[in-house]
């Protein structure tokens, strides 16, 4: 069977390269690149995407082997009906391997039609690396790579204010656009790139925070044989996603003229303040995802749909959302309940096999962003700890032991986080005190939390107690004994 290539696509159109995208992963391809594809097919955008892989090179090579093409399966509710549909996405022109095609990357900075920069490098990706240098090929951090690119753009067009970019990071970080801009400015200072360049960053570029919302399980490995048979060609980059989509971009309204997604019928908004949208989505949808992951996986459940449909774990997730997350959000309660109801329906999507293990990437930073604010708000408002969320925190510590029974867990996080847990669990001797030592060390790891969580009254004891329950009873019995408990002991 033939591999997907441009010869299999009738009337394939090519478009000028208008977008530089940092990230080749499933989400951006099922979200941003799909939207560009939709607009292109309606003659609204007429631009293509150049993809660079922030780390590694395998996906970029596969993209190029398939001429930038891949198949997107959208599955779920559409206008109240269960719909499953697929299409070949043609918006990616090529991928650049930064490790052996760095000159092509810099040449792209001289393209006068390039206008947008999108990224999704996980929550840990927008960070400053003091060891990055302008002359590196490439820099280690995403903001370092971006700063080098912007500087070459500035030089190529001699500081022309009309040749800046609309830069929209898709990482789930509060004020992501502003934080990315501040790191770029920090590099500009450290690398002595000059006041004119710094002023060009301010005047010629729009750094926009954004909020993305679409559940994207990714490559459907369990059903790929049937999908391949249905398609009639091989595609190593098939990606599955739900029908629902929302993108909220915080920025000036003129962006809608250059990125007219609304004219294509897409649920993409440009707003003055995305805070209420972000808080609701990150706390409820992403917070529930991250909190359920270690509990579900250690219970023996592999997918989100199985988890929310399970008699015990499903009840855990519902109580977590309605009893602990929603009560501390300062928004109309009926709107919050309606959003939560819709989220649970999306979690139950019968078409999607969303593996909880795929959500576990960088779980420490995700817990900090998505769940820790709820935990702290709950304590400050009620003077007690949220029972389910604390239990999930403890489950996360157990998850990072790297074992589900006798089965190893493929942990994926920053190396320093993995080393922390390896060291701590290496000293575990089966006693309560050794578990408490693990809890104290992790809660005190300020590099992730930016504070010592041992200072939160009762949290160290509660985490230690739950961790002991999980380790001594097993996750199944620990969760079953938890259901119905409202506050941490």
C-alpha cells in the first residue's frame, strides 16, 4: 500500500509560507494547522506552515517524507449528532530539522510573506536558558531559538516595522504571550543585540496570549490497521481529535482581518481579556485531566472515557470537579455547571481513545499550572484542604515511582524532576516515615512549585497519609475508601 504523498491528493494547491510553527505534535496539527487548512479551502488565508521540531527530528522527517500531508480524524458530537469524518490536511509546506538544516531556518527569516509564529512546546517550554547563545545552531530553549530568528528577521529587513510578526503561543500558561516576550527581551539584553532591535520587538511584533481547547488523543494506534484499510494508503501521522474546538486569542481586533477564522465558521475568538475563558477551561477541563491521570492509570484504567464512565473513578472525577474545582471559581454557577457538564460529555466521546498516559507528559508542571491554584484557593477560602485534589497529588507522587504493579511506566518529564523522584523512591523502605520524607522533598521542590508547599498547613500530613494508603492498600482500595469524603484528614 502506498505511503501518503502529494500524488494521492487531487488538485493539490500550494500556498506562500506565511506561518512558522514551533512544534510538530498532534495538537498543533489537529488544531492550528487544521484551521489554516479550513481557511485555505475557503480562500480566506492562502498561506502555508513551515514546521520546526523544538526537540528531536523524527516527526519532521516523517512530515517531509509525506510531503507535509497527514490525515485528521474528527470524531464526536457535531450539531448534536455523533459524527466521524476524516480529511487530508494540506496546510504544511515542509518541516525543517534545526540540527542539520539550520541555514534553511535562518533563510526563512528573510521571507517577506512570513507573518505568523505559533508554538506549542508544553508548559515547560517557555523558559529562559542562561546557557543559550546567539551563535548556537540551534539554541536549546524555544525562546532562545525564537530570539535568534527574530534578530535575523530584523537584520534582513533593516528594522522595517512592517516586517514583524503576530506571535501566538498555544502553551497553557497564564499570560503566555507576555511571558514569551519578556524572555525574548531578556535574551536580547544578554546577547547585546542593541536598543534598536529591542525597540523593534516592541513596535513591530504582537505577542498574543491564547487559550486552546480541543481534545486530541493523537495517533490512533489501537485502530490504525482498520483506518489504513479504510483510507487505502499508509499514513504514519494520522491524528484523531474531537469535533469541538475553541481558540481564544487575546489581542487587537485587527488580527481577525489577517487570520479570518471566524469567516470560516471556526470557533476562534479575538478578545481583550481571555482570563475568564482561561480560568474556567484550565481549572475544569485541564485540571480534571491532570488530576485523574495518576489515579486512573494506577487504578488500572487506560483511557479518559473508561475513567469517567467507571463507577468508582468516574465518581471521583465528578466530585473533584463539582465539589472542589467549581466552588472556588468566581463565575456564574450555572455557566460553570453547564461547562463542566459539556466537558464530561466530551470526556465520554465514544470515538476517541484518549490514553491517560499520553496526558502524563510533564505532569509536575501541569499540576502546578492546572491544579495547584485550585488546591490553594480552596484552602484559603474554606480553611480546609480539598480531599480529592490532595489525593490526586499523592497519586502523582506514587505515579512517579514508575511502576503500575510489576509494569514499568514510561515517565516523561524534565530530567531534574525524574532524578528527584528516582532518588526519593530509591530510599523508600516501606515505612510511613520514608513516604513522609518523599512527600516533604517533593512538596519542597521550589524549582517546580516556586514555593515550599510544606508551608501550606496540613498539606504534608495529608499527602503523606494518602500516599501511605495508596502504597499499602493499592490504588483501587484507596480510591474506594475515599469516595464520599469531603475534606482532607
